C-alpha cells in the first residue's frame, strides 16, 4: 500500500513541479517545458477510450 501511495505522490509532485516551472517561465518569457494543451488533449482521448471500453465491458 505504501508503494502505491508513493508512486501516486511522486507522479503528482512531478506534474505539479513541471506546472509551477512552466507558469514561472511564462512570466519571464522563456519557452515552456510542457505544452499543456497537448497534455489536455491526450488526457481527454484516454478518458474517452476508457469510458468506451467500460461501456463495452458492462454492456
């Protein structure tokens, strides 16, 4: 259980750190590290696929 919580916490800290670094770099006019529009589009496609698969499984 500790391993799973550690993995989830590590992922959250990594994404949070990248987001904070990107918002700070926008204020100083440096290029962003992550294209958040692409991340949002990919996340939407994954959730759509998961929902469609779940509907297939449940009938």
